[in-house]
C-alpha cells in the first residue's frame, strides 16, 4: 500500500489526512484516513518546521498503517546538495523502512532540471525529491498518476480532505 499524506494546521490543532492506493494510475483512493492533531507550537524562527512528522506518525499509529511508500506535499531534500527537508526527516523517523517522495509546486532555488516533472503541456513543472527510491523511478511514478492536470488526482484529494476536516 502507498499513501499520499497532507497535514493541515490551524490555530488550535490540525488534521493529518491520508489516501491509500495500490496502483500509481488509480483514479480513486482505496481508502481514506484522518486523525485530529493536538496543538503544536511553531518552531523558532529559522528552524525547520517538523511538526508534520509527529502528525504523520500519529496517523499511522491510530490506523495501524504500514505503507511501503509515502508521498508528501513538500521537499525531501531542500537543494541539489541533499540538504535534509521534511521528507528526509520523516524517512528517518520511520526507521528508514518507508520510501518517501516529496512533490511540490515550488522549485528548488537554483535546482537542476533533474528534479522537475512536467505533467501538463505549458504548465510549470512539479518538483520531485525522494529518499528510499531512485529519483528516476519516483518521477516515472508521478507521471503515471491519474489526472490530466499538473497535480495528480489523489494528491488533490488528500489536500481537500485535510483542508475540509481541519478544525
């Protein structure tokens, strides 16, 4: 099982949402999950925001999920030099047993084209970073995900669930 996850924070807490899928080109989630997350303090200015890690771990525990791979909305690496981002820290927190693919609309500052995936003609590329899976394989999987637009259907769905279920 693969999961696409999104954590949505609001003033008094948040929600962690996940959509499960087996096939990369699946048009629908096989199952959806949500967990309410207690308030968590924002990190100090300049420190990385790693609150999502505990939220994802709580979601996995509450629903007894053991995915082979997690797709996150964010970076695994912050630059071409491999500076650890949220996805890398999540991978480490899960004991290195779960591959993590980070997908975002934001470009890596000065990043090479090796991180870009174009899913729709004439649209800006998505940025893909990963750990526990080869970058070429991660990009190929993202290209095959269902949806004719820039952002795949299941990634839109998990974002919508997180946003709509947030307290």
